[in-house]
């Protein structure tokens, strides 16, 4: 009887660990797309900062994916569909004051995100296969933008000392699709636009993320643990051609790569098999590429862009497509 009890206990432990591994893996991989800067937000002339004064920028974002890629780039078959809508308000202030021959400025972002998640089986804190959340996960503020316009208007650059992601500490552990954040991100940014002729434009925005420690992170039951998310490198890029002074067509894209592993703190308190699962999850670094067409239009001082980008070469990351509509209004 004792031998049978041991076998039953071992079976329960094995099944429980398998279930925990599945839930934790899904939770970490899906979180990659929600925790960082919305990839692909910038494209046309991203290095050309607006003139001195206040500029309002509005972004509307749509993202959809029906594949969740694993470490080998294969579909894990775990995801039915994820759909994300985002509305972002950005305020840019550029002064006439100059430092190092650059104009000084600041900017501030407010974003509202709505997300639906459908899985191909029960998972997550409530054992369900459908999750939804609408939230403001964080604010973004930069205390120092330095903007240069060089070579007679052919070269434009922006040095953003640090975008600071200010969390609202509104993470919901009982919701697998929770958008809330309980940690800070410090993100230095460099953007450049080169226009060798009035028609051709080449732009890129490069970012690197440093994340602080997140307390009581819950990728899925039975785990609740402190972690430090890994560092991320990502860039948006664009090439465009001007059909006339008010209309451009282009190809834009982005690259995202987690550079360092996540770090779970205090894993020694868990049984050795579960600790091994967490050690494996720590090393699952996400990456993805995307490319797609876009159009830029100007009417008076108002500018608008419409773009779509299709992801490929994803690992430990959803793979889908997005649509961006951006409106720029300088006051």
C-alpha cells in the first residue's frame, strides 16, 4: 500500500510539474509582447524632431497573432489568437534653448491598451482558455531630448537620454492577460534620419531597455516569485520615397531581441524539479523581425501615416501582424 501511495504521489508531482511548465512558459512568452515598447511605433523620418513648441502625436495600434513560437521558432500550438488594440497620446515639447548645439526638449506618453487572449487549452491562474484586460500599464516620460538638424537639413538626429517607464502597480495576478506593470524600465534612445535627396529617406530608432526588479511575479500557479526581466534591444527602421512634397511611400519594420536572461530570485525554496523548470524558463530569450508597407501624407502642418508590418523569424514570441495609424499636429 505504501509503495502504491509513493507511485501515486510521484505521478501527481510529475503531472503537476508538467502543468506548471506549460503555464509558466505560456505566461513568460506572451508577456514579451506586452511588457516592452510597442514595436514598430515609429517609421517615417523618426530622427527629424519637430520645431520648437508643443507637438501632439496620436497613435492607434492594432496587433493580431495566432502563433506562439518556441525556442526553435516552431509553432507551440498553444495559442489560438491574441488581439491587442492600443491608443497612445504623446506630447512633445521642444525649446529654443540649446545644449551642445542641439535643441532641448521633453516628451510624455499616455497609453490605453485592450487585449484578448484565446488559448488552445485551459491554462493560467483560473484554468481558463480566454482572458481579457483593458488598462493603462504605465506612463513614459523623458526628461531630456537633444535634437540636431545638420548638413543643411539632410541629417537629423535625436538623443533621448532615457525614456522612463513609470508603472502604475496595477498587475492582476488572477488574469493571465493582465497588462499592468509592477516594475520600472529605463530606456536610452537614439534616432536618426538621413535624406541624401529630397525624395529618399532612411531612418532608424535604436532602443535598449534596463528593467528593475519585479516583486511577486506570477507566471502561473503554483509559482509567485520576484524576478528581474532581462535587458532588451529593439529598433524601428524605415525607407521611403517621396512621390511629391506631401506624399511618401515606404517600407518599415522592426527587430526585437532579448539580450540577457530573466533572473528569478529565491528559486531555492522550490523543489528541485520545479527549480529546474524555472532555470529553463530564465534562458528563453524572445526575438522577432517585422516588415511591411506604409504611406505618409501631409496637409498643411498636419501629418499622418498608415502602416502595416508582418512578423517573421520569431522565437519565444507571438508571430502575427500589426497596423499603425499615426497623426501628428504641431501647435
